[in-house]
């Protein structure tokens, strides 16, 4: 008792201290648990917010279905546009895929239409004409005499025994011609197949169908070349102001288009100038194809070469027009459907060669190109046909030749 009385004043503080100690320990334990729970709650809240932001709307399937439908529509649209590039007007609707008449006359009619179509490309589409021939110029200078009394004559290499009067006559005639046309070209030299179809002789039905098919292919390609020249020379009506001065030629069996020399030039026979499909074993390729394209289940591929005399500054522009978009109309393979306007873009340049020309040489002596620096541009190009676009009219003998089946059934 004495002890309690002596230290009674300390009892309360000690009791309070004990209570404080007893309360502190669970407080720390509780605080730690609460803190941990708060962190878990924060993480859970963050995850919930994230999931909420990423939550798929109730009608998401409809949005996805609409997206997939548009994607499919885009794919179908591209496929349709590719198909339409090869749906072109035919020179004759009576031959493909099989002749609609047993008469041989349909092949001669095709030949007449081919000749007319090439004439149209040269004379109307390009507003072209040829330079005066040596024979014409000789007739113009035949009565002109030199100061010594010698009559002026011409040879294949140019004037001989000439005087300034004869030269002026020749230059005037050549200049007048250059002022009358937009570009130098003629159906026989600059295009292929003209003489072949002009003097066509029927051999057999199968040979006739094959000749017509390859002529149709060649016409489509040459039409694109003529359209390119028309586009780039659209603002000019004479050679002096045109960018493309001369179409030397389009060829299918040579990578280099040579310039014809002489009064009448070397005329293409047509039969050996038909296009050839580029097959998997490199047959008919005129140059290594960096595109790697050959005839396949989807494509038919043809190589061709062309050469022009062109203003050196216009070469890049010519590339753009040649490989650019062109328009055409289509009325069905029976020519009985409603007319539709399609676009095509089927040419890729594989190889180029640019060389200077000698204006005084025999190849150019009767041509007047103006004061611009001109060059000879020779190209090897690749032409693409979408099989889905024209396989339905491709003759069976051509398919067998290419070992192809109908693209529509593949």
C-alpha cells in the first residue's frame, strides 16, 4: 500500500502509456492494410477506366460489318477498273471469238477496217503527214538550171549539181509541209500491218482468225502511241512548234526501230510484225523486264518498241503521257450495249535509248524540225492485258497456243 501511495501519481501516466502502446500496434497494422487496399482500389479503378475506354459498343458488329463491306467494295472496284482497261472497241464484231459467218469476206472486211483505222490514227488523231519524197522534190527542181546551164538532179544522198535556186525550192517545199502537219508519220512506215491488210490474201479460217486477233492487239497498242502524241502535241498544229516531231515507227519484233531511207522507205510487210505474247520461258521479250511480268493466270503481256524524233526538253513529259491514263468507250463485245466510258493505263517503259541526230544525214534531209534541239528516243515498253477483261472473246486457238483456259473459270 505504501508503494501504491508513494507512486500513485505515476499510475495514470503509465496506464495512458500502456493504452497508447496497445492502440498504436493495431493502428499501424490497420494503416498498412488500408494503404494496400487503397493502392489495389486505385489500380482496379485505372483498369476499369481503361476497359471502359476500350469497351466495344453494343452495336460494334454493325460498324465492323459496314467497314468490311466498304473494304470489299474497294477491292471489287479495283478489280472492275482493271477489267475495264482491256474492254476496248473492236475493229470488227464479227470474228471473235469465232467468225459469225462462213464467208471469207469477213476477213477482207476486217482488213479494210484495219487500214482505215491506221489511216485515221495518222491523219486525224495525230494530224500527221510525211516529208516530201526525193521523187517529189526532183520533179520540183527538174526545170531549175545552174549558172553553167546544167540541170539540177537529185540522188538518194541529196542534191547534186545544184545551185541556190534549187536549194530554195527544196527548202520551201519541205518547210511548207512542216507547216501543214503537227508531226511526221505515215501509215506504211510508222505503223505495222498496213500493207499486209491492204493486200490481204485469205489462206484459211484459222489463219484468218489468228491474223485478225494479233492485228487487233497491235492496233490497240498503236492507238495508245498515237493518242500519246496527240496529247503532248495538243497545243501545236505544225511540226516546228510540236514537241514530238516525228513518229519513226512502232515495232513488235525488234527492240530498235530503224529509220527508213529512200523515196518510199522500207515498208512493213505486216505478217512478221505481229505482237507476240511474253511467255514464262521469255519467248517474245524484247528486253529484260524489271517488272518480272509475263503471261499468267491474270495477265497477258506484250512487248513493243517505238521511236520518235522529239524535242530533247520534252522527253520526261512524253514518258508521263505514254504511261498515263487514257479514255475509251465500250459498248460490249457485241457492240449492242449502252456506251460506257472507261479508262486505261497499260504501258510500262522497260528500256530507253536517247541519241543525237544529224539533221544533214540522209535519214533527215527532207525533214524540218525547227530550231529546238531534237533527239531520237527509242523505247522498249511492256503492254498489259487483264485476262478477265477480254478472255471471253479470245479465240480458242489463241488460248491453246498460250496453253490457257478461260480466266473466268479459274
